[in-house]
């Protein structure tokens, strides 16, 4: 019996120790929390109503492209006979860049001529055979005649293609520009017709290419001023103006978007520094108002009555209207004045 009483007493004593330990841990945790957060007050941001210019901008991403930029390929595969330019050369309009060996091309052309002559002779013979049989031509005669005429047409098309390959065995620059790529700078190399051989660009025709969707393009006008900031040169602002707005959507795009060409203004644009493919942002100024009151957008609040500012103290609401809205400044209109403090 005494042993049983001792076990019960031990259990009660163990529970009391456990509760005491939990209480001590709770007190320590509360003390740590109080020490960590005591003395810290809620920070309330504030600003002042200022007067100045407010811009409403549209920012579109794009990249540098050029009107006069071309990649050259030969119309047929073959062996390069000679190369007339190298990378970094300035090619003139009409200048020959490279030429394929024309021995095989000329042989193909001569074969095509001979095939056409043979096909023409066959057609003439068949026509002579069915002469005066227009009304009673048999199906067999018609089939023979048609097959011969089709063979002649195919021979003629082959001749045209062979002649075109022969004439275009020399690549000619369509405009004056800088040679930026040469696939094979030496002769004697066999190439295929799908391989790009040269790239030429006229740096004077560089422009900034952007796309605007149907809700954005309605706010853009030809001649509108644009500020361009390239990702590779974030501290420089390039001036430009809209030179072209497409009337038809761009093909292959997910949504309805339109091509916008922004012409660089030459005053601060050095063509030696910029390259095709450089991307960045174009800022279009849609609206601008000067000498108006404004605050940063984050200080304008909303409730069921409308827009308001917290003026003078945190909970003092002064309802206002907004005008031009920019990314960093919003025009505010109402019973307010310059210099008043606004709380977030």
C-alpha cells in the first residue's frame, strides 16, 4: 500500500515540475520577444505636395534593327570560285562579293537548252500526226499529245531555273554598307544554297523597332518624340521620333500588335557604338502638364467616396481628383497647396 502511495506522489511531483518548466520557458520567450521589439515604432512614410511637370508615358520594349540589312545565300549549291570582300570592308552598291564556279552551272544550262529543243521537236511531231483530227482526235492521241506538251513545259521551266542559277552565281550588294559576316573568306570551298554567305548592313539606316498592341497604338502619332534607353547603356538617353506605324498587325504574333519604327535623331547618335539586336525600352510621352501639383502615386488612397490624401496627420482624409498620371508623379487637384505634408 505504501509503495502504491509513493508512485502516485511521484507522478504528481513530476507533473508539477513539467508545468514549472513550461512556465519558465514561456516567460523567457516573452522576454526575448519584448526585448527584440521594444523601442521599435511603426514607421510612417511622408512626402510633400510639390509643383512641377507631370508626364504620362508609354514604355515599350524593343531592339535595334536596320532598313538596309541583308543576308546573302547562293541560289544553288556549288564551289566558290573567288571572294571579293572580307569582314569589315565597306561594299559599294552593285559591287560583286563572291562567285561560284560556273563550269557545272553552265553545263546544267546547256543540258536544259538541249532538253527543251528535244521536247519541242517531240511536240511538233505529235502535232503533225494529229493534224486535221481536231474533231475526231482519239483519247490515245490526246494523251500522247498532252504528255509531250507537259514535258516541253517542264523543260522550259528547267531552262529558266538553270539560266537563273548561272546569272546569280555572283552575289551583288544591293546597297552600300559594311560587311559584317563572311562565311568562307577563301575560294575552293563547297557550299550549300541554304547557308548564309555574307551579311551587309548600312549603319546609317539603324532604327529602334517596337511593337504596340491595339490599345496602345491609338495613342501614338508620326513624328512623336521618343526617349530610348538601351539595356547595355542604362545611363544614356537617346532621342528619337516615330517614323512609321504599321496599318496591319505583325504576322506570327500571339496577339494583335503593330510594328512601330523609331528613327534615331542624329544629334546624339553615333552609329559606331550601336549594333543590331541591342534591346531596351522606348518611352513615348503621351501627355505632359507643367506647373501643377503632384505627389508620388503610392500616397494616393482610395475608399468608397473616391481618391484622398492623408494631409497633416495620419487619419486626416482630404479628397482630391487626379489629372495626368505618370510612373513617378501624379497630378493632384483639390483643396490642397504646395508644401503640405502627405502621409502614407
